[in-house]
C-alpha cells in the first residue's frame, strides 16, 4: 500500500504597521508526500503484464474471428507472439471455422481459456504478495 503523509506548517505574526494599525498575518503551508513500498510496485508490474497479455490475446481473438490476412506483417507478428501464450490450451476444444468468399473466420476457444487462466494466475500472484498485509 502507499502511505500518504501530510505536514502542516503554520506561522503567525502580529505587530503594528507604520501607521500604527494592528496587523496579524497567518501563513499555512501543507506539504503532502506519498511513498510506495516494494509490494505495491510488484503488484503494479503484475497487473501491467497481465493487461499487456490480455490486449494481445484480444487482438488475436478479433483478428482470427474476422479472418485477418496472416501474410500481413502486423497480423503475423500478433499470431507469432500470442501463439506461445495459447499453445498450452490449443487442444482443449475444437476450432470452429467458416469460409465466406476468400475470408476464413476462425473461432478459437483456447484464446478465451488462456485469457482466463492468465488472469487467475496474476490474481493469485497479487494475493500472494499481500499474504501478510494488514487491512
């Protein structure tokens, strides 16, 4: 967790101005500091990596479903990177495909399974990081 600490500095001055009137001046300064510990940083790294994986898997899912041309450099890159992520789950379900003209649309349930499994793993890692934390 991040700790927020506020420091309040207050000064008061009283006196008389050159015309003889009583003067009172008050200055108040509030300084806020925020510090994070290593656990918070580790949690943020885990969530960032999960977000990156989920975005890549979502791109793969949409590109496969819409029948994107795998000869395209971007599509080929996404398939290559996410192929490693979905490989452990490829044979769990059958792949459904349909052809309309020259477009071959593919529905890969393994992508959805991979996204759920990686989210569960990230959640478990974050819970392990918080195992001794007081609430």
